[in-house]
C-alpha cells in the first residue's frame, strides 16, 4: 500500500498523559499536513511542513502540541498534558502539487 | 463567518438519482477547490480537484467552480448505495502553503 499511513489508529489515554502519533506520507510527497477533525465537522488545519521545515502553524496548535518531520520523511505529532477537549480524529495528509492532498486513515484519540 | 460554508444535510435520495452538493466560500483568494468523500470513521478520500473556475468530469462525478459567485458544486449521476458517505468541500491558496479550509460536510444516504 503506497498511501499515507498513520499509527496508532486508536489511542485511549488519561487526562494529563502525553501521546505521540506518527504519519508516513506518500514517499515522493514533500508537503505534509496535520489536521484535526471532531464529530460532525470538517477537518481543521493544524500545521504544515515542506520537506523538514515547519512553515505554518494554526493558532489551534497550543503550546502543548508539537510536530516534527526529521529528514523530511515521516512526521510525529505530540500532545503533552492531554485534556478531554483534545479528543478528536487527527489526520495527516501529504501532497506533491499544491492543493491536491491525500489523507491517511487518521488516529482517533479519546482522552478520559 | 466561516470561510467555507456547506449545508450539513442530511440528504437522502433513491438509487439512480442525480445528487447535487454545494458549498459557498468567502475568500476570493482561494485558488484550489476539492471534493472529498469520507466514510464513517475513515480518512477523507480525494474525489475531485479543480484549479480556478470551470468544470471537471470524472465518471459519474462532475465538479463545478464559479469564482464570480464563490460557488462550488459536485454532481453525482446515477447515484449508488455505495455513494452513501459524508462529502466535504475544501478550498486553498498557495500563499498559505495550500492548507485546506473545509466545509463541515454533507451527509448523503442513497437508498436502494
């Protein structure tokens, strides 16, 4: 399968714990995006990488959130001191040409 | 006001019907317009990608963009029960790294 992959697919954690998600983009894609989606809503942009450089962050991305893309390949999204409001689907997308983004299956986070 | 507005439905049609899904947007700088299909608990799947105004056809799907009225449409001909999903419109512009702004999605059910 040469699509975008995300791990884990599901994560249940207790409030206050740290969690980390991984995204492996389509191999030749230099652009990588993270979005968050809550029930009944469309995805909301969190952050964007071009190669290894993080070029844009949404104001939704509080200080508890950090993302990396070492060597311009896979990316990780870490949430520190999780809160119940962080419960959502976290989606990763990649693209080669502007606009045409391909999404992974998402990581569904539940914070108890 | 949200930058991309979409009627959430739900929309229910009989099999074989022509489905019309619509969005409006407010940011005149948007250059890319996409339609995604999302099945329950899955990641969004790219259906149609249009740059600037015009029509694009792919099998049973036709996407239309009218930049003068800031209106985006998706038509599905000969709808099938397998088309039952949430349809998300999205727009973006290169100056923001092509991050996408999504509507909230329209839930479609095609009844056999």
